[in-house]
């Protein structure tokens, strides 16, 4: 068994982190203390304690605990759990036990189950035959079907803090029975900080790396930075999945930083995306949209620059395209901002729904035939080869929209 498994907390007293859920008087601490459980979804990053909390809840509840993986299991595995639960309940009933044991089904990575598989859970969760605990790293709003989600309480777990991870490291190095205490190793302050940082907040990764460092580098009484770097081998740019939440969180932070005229923050989020392999054309397309939406007429060259940047990225390719993206990122971040274009379009759309079928004024209608001209089409519309532009006294909006203003050319500040 690896170190992470051996050190898995057996109760809340040993559990580290998620104080907002399991701290004194907090919701999960109260539920566990009162053994008052309902079906729930744990949503959080890897190594934040989702599986451990499920085990602790089952132990405290004195429940029959069944754990399956959303990756390798399916409806047949669920069927076996249901058959076993019904059999146990029948046995308890026949022995005149009015309170059969609760059955907790833990599905790790529940987002890997498809709609049909999740549908098969519904009747058993709704009837109370099983209490479901699902664990996911993905947003359950998108990955768990609505009927099942409505029957579960969602708890959001956070990445473990530096202090949390430091506590786990110290516990691992001191514990002689289940940890690494028998090796009498220590870790330098800088090396500890590096270990925490390279682990990306994942306690499982951190403990696995620590175990390798302690058991492999026998000549070091105090683990050094070089040892920790050697264990990890490669640089880590953090968690990133181009189809998952962090992808959308980072692009959102990037766009909002550019919109907020913060070039340093924008460059940071740009670098995070690039270092994690994001499609450079995806980033360039988003900057083209931003150039119209958030800069617009405040800097009439912004859209031209953003579009040119996209074309250059397409022609040059990576890795040199990174410089082009940084160039456009800084240009847009430092440009004056205006929402005039986006706001005007929004107001015009609102008017379309408010007055959906307003007749086009006769003088603006097309009049290609004599009949149409006789009906007054295009009558009164004035235009000449020498003058195109505002015409005094001429209205262009439908009758009920006359005087309505959609566009306010009030250029915003940086």
C-alpha cells in the first residue's frame, strides 16, 4: 500500500482541510455527528479529500459501504449493489429488526457515467434504498443529470491550503507506524514549499512524491530542493483540462483581466493557458471578440490588430505564435475601453422583441415596380450622388420607434 492510502484519515479528528465543511459546527460535521445523511455530491479538485470523507461518513453511520469507479463500472455493478441491499434488508426484516443498516454507494468520478447509467440510479436514490455519495472533479451542473442532481446535496471542496499540506507532510514524516517516521528523515523549509507547490494542492501526488524522496534518496538526512525537483522530473504548470472547468475558469479570468485593463494579470493567465497546451487560435479568436465587445469604437484599430494577430498566429504556428498572442494581449489590455457597440446591439435587440413586427416606413421600402411606386413605396426618400449621410427631417425608424436611441457614443476610460 502506498503512503497516501496508509495515511488515509479514519475519522474527522484526523482529517485535514475543508474547514468550511467539517470544522466545528459546520454542515458536514453536524451531519456526521447526528448521523443524518442524505445523498450528496462532492465536487472538488483531485486530492482534496472527497473519497476519504465518503469513507468517514460510512464508518460513522455504521453503513454498508460499496465503492465503485465511474471509469470502470456500470449498470451491472449497480445491480449487484441493489440486489445485495435488498437481500440484507429482507434478512433484517425477518429477524424483526425495525432499523435495517443504511447502504451507502460511493461512485468515484461519477461524471464518467453516461445519462442512461445515471438514470438507473434515480429510483433507488429516490426510494431511499441507497444513499448516494458521488465524487467529481467536474462541474455537476453539467456532468450530473438534473433529476439526480435535484435529489443530492452538492458540497464544494477546495484545494488544500499550504498549511493543510504542510501538516500532512509533517504527519507523514513523524508517523512511525503508517508513515515514514522509521526513516528519520527531515525536509528543508524551501524543499517543503517546493514539494507543496509542485503537487498543485493534490495531497495524493504530494505524499507519493514524498515517499519516493524518502525511500530512494538514502544518503540525505534532510531532503533538499534538488531531490524534490528530481522526483518530479518535469515542471508542472498546474491543473488544466481543455474540456473541463479550469479551462473555462482561466479563459474567463484572462478576458476579464484584459477588459479590466490589467496587462500583468492578462499575461499571467495567457501564460497559464499556453504552458498547458491551449489552442493558440482559440485564444486569438476570443481576443477578436473582445476587441469589438469591450473596446469597440474607443480604439478603432483594436479589431484590426486582433484580426491581424489571429492571421499571424495561423500562419506562424507555435511556439513563436506565443509572442504574437502576448503582443495582442498587451495592446488590448492597454487600449481604451467602450461597451458602446455591445450595449447598442443589446438595446436594438430589446426593441425587436418589444416591437417585433413594426411596418417598415413607406419611404424606406424597395420600389422596383410601378405598382409599388403607386402604393407610395420609396416616396419621400431623398438621396443624391453628392450627398450621403444625415438628412434633416428624415426619419428611418418605424413609426412607434421614432426618437428611440440605441447607440450612445460615450467612449469609456481605460
